[in-house]
C-alpha cells in the first residue's frame, strides 16, 4: 500500500513543478511594457499647444472637413487678413488605402501651388514609413521634392529627409532616445553643396502622465525651455522661456486652458512684452465650432491697435 501511494504521487508532483516553472515565465512576458519616444518635432508639443491652439489674432478663418462614403477626406480652409484684406485659401484631399498602408494627399492653394504626397507605413518593416513629397508652381515653373523616412521602435525614434536638388541636396536628420520618461534628441541639417552643417540642435526633456519638461539648444545660440502641467481634468497650464546668446532680451510667457464643459473652453496667455491673448471656443452643435480671440497690448492699452479674430470650424 505504501509503495503504491508513493508511485501515484510522482506524476502529481511533476505536474505541480511544471506549472510552477511555466506560470512565472508567462506572467513576466506579459508584464513587460515599452514605449516609443516622440519625433524631435513633437518634443515639447503639449506646452506649445497651450500657446498656439485656439487663437487666430487678426484673421477671419473658415475650416471645413468632410469624408465621403468611399473614405476620401476633403479639407478646405480660407482666411482673410483684417489689416491687409488679403484672402488665402487651401484645398486638400486625402485617401488612405489601409490594407496596404498607403496614404495619398493632394494640396492646392490660392498661390497656385500644387503639392502631392505619397506615404507608406509598416509595410517594409514594422515602424518604418517612407514619404515622397513634390511641389509644383505652374505660374513660375518652380519644382521641388523631398524623400522622407522615419523609424519608430521601443526607446528610439529616428527620421531623415533629403531634398531632391541635384545641384547639392540638403540632408536633414533627427533622433530621439527615450527611457522611463526621459527623452534626449538631436537634430541636424547638412548642405552637401557647401559641405557645411547648417543646423545643429539638442533637446532634453522629461515626461510623466500630467507633467512635461522640455529644454533645447539651437545652433549653440538659442536656448529655450518649457513646462506643461495638467492640473486636473479641466485645467492645463504652460510656461515658455527663451533666450538668445549675446542678447539681454529674455522672452517669457504663461498660458492656460480651462475646459468649461464638454462643448466650451477658455484660453489665456501673457508674455513679458505685456501682450495678453484671450480665446473662447464653443461647440454650437455637433460638427460646428466657433472660436473668438483677441490680442491686447498691455503697454498701449488706451491707444488701440488690439487685434480680433474669428474662426469657424465645420466637420461632417
């Protein structure tokens, strides 16, 4: 009896040992999480948006977006300068062939410039995108083109652009490394015709769920920094600081966005030149938004010269 019991416990113990060996390996593989850093141009974007979005000083703007049943997107925009009266317009069509990772874009503006873009993503390799841009002006006969590529993976985001100028193309490149919230990036431009480095920029930042810090040095002469913080679900704030070597002029600004409810928001910003910007956005109905903005000169408040802006966004 004793011998029979000991023999029966052998497979049971083996099964228990097998489960104990396999379960931790499976759990560990699921617990590993990695993230991709943003492109160099998107570093500090959240802080810049608090200063740039929701304002349209000195212009009356109209933006319309619509999508057909076949998936073709049409975007039209027009603006009128309140001071000069000049009117500008642009038409853009976009078609995405998701099955093959292809995106086709065509643009036309009132300066009679035609532009086209072909982009392919995640087909040659996961995270790799290739873009071919062309621009043509029928009135002047000027033509230009660019080839762009970018590659995104865990902890790394790199990109490169080459101008199609046979006299001597300019090569642009950028790389961003990210690890546990820290990001570091470098951006450069090299003129092959002159064999000269025309741009050399560095950036360093830190990002958490509701806080972002960004610093940069451009060409060794331009120094900048920004802070973004989402205080709560309704309030976002931004701070911007810039300084140029050899100059005592330091540029400083504060900005905030307050979301009143799901259909309206208020924005405000001020800089060290006593320029005060205010903006209010209201969703009148689904797909229709109205934006009112004004720029006040605090140093010459009684002399006028303030700017007003009106924007209307339509989407269907």
